[in-house]
C-alpha cells in the first residue's frame, strides 16, 4: 500500500521534534536573496507555503513586505515566533494545511515564494498545488519557485519527491494559467544542491 504519512502535520512535526530536518539550510535561500535585490517588495503581499523555520519569511519581511507564512507543523512556526525580529516585522503565521486555506486568501498576493514545499507534497497533489497558487495570486502576480530536486526521478520514494522540470512547467502553463517569465540555472545554490535546482519565475495570467 502507498505510504501517505507525509500528508500529515504529525509526520512533519515529528521530524522537527527529532531534529531530522535534513532539508533545513539554517539560512535564507541565496537564489531568492539575489533575485529580491532587484524587486521592490515594500508593502507587497507575499505568500510562503510550507515555510518551515522561516529564514526566507524573516528576510522578505525585513524588506517591507507583508508576509503570510503557512505551515501545518507547529514547531517551526514557534521557532519563527521566537526569532527576536519577529515582533517588529509584518508577518502573519498561519497554521494550516495549504490545501485547506480559506477563501479570504483568494487573489490576495503579489508574490508566492516556494522552496521545498512542492517536493514535500505528494506528487498526486501537484495539480491541486498549481490551482492553489493560481487562486491566491492577484492577476499578474508572480510565482517564484526554486524547484528541487530536479535530478531525482519523480516516482522514487520521497519526500523529497523528484521534480521533472519540463512536466512541471507544462503543469503551470496548462490552459495558459501562467506565463513563464524566466528560468535561472546558473544560481548561487547551496554546494550540495548545485545543478539539482532551478529558479523559475511564472506570472499569473489574469
Ligand atoms: C521540506 S520542508 C521545507 C521547509 C522550508 N521551506 C525550508 O526550505 O526549510 C516542507 C515543509 O512543508 C510543510 N508542509 C508539508 N506539506 C504541507 C501541507 N500540505 N500544508 C502545510 N504545510 C506543509 C512541512 O511541515 C515542512 O515544514
């Protein structure tokens, strides 16, 4: 029978409890830092799904954005709350399954920043994930994703589940829902992930 434990908050919270957070780089995502240095995020509404310990949440909020960070595991959300900068920044922490987000989040965001949430969800939920990103972005809103691990076959055991780049771009461009603005392969990746991730910027077609 197929293992679906990774669909539960308990599975992820336990990994945080046991400190088996092999994905956690303990720092903001460098390819995002390089990209956001060109963006004016002041006052912009930004959504971060599966935010984990929230290094990007803090960094993007420091640039003046209103950041809505979602995770269904309690421990990383508490870790963000305990960051000394948290109370001075415009951050809303939402403890929820991303697939159960309320209607009030529809067409609300200028940007979504995604790193290692897409590979954490079950591949059978990827269409649902695409629909979620489409729903919550404003028209012309940008989905900025560092897709990882692009070298791992999709049907191998996960998480992380492999990300086939061509198939994933097709998924987002399906029915013209998103327009591909740029793909960046020469990026400042963590050395262990070099060549195994790609930065993609997609725009919601309104
Ligand atoms: C691999 S971790 C990545 C965390 C963070 N993005 C990072 O790069 O450090 C995946 C995160 O997504 C969360 N997550 C997985 N599925 C989720 C879902 N359906 N709804 C909300 N959060 C989810 C997990 O609790 C976990 O914190």
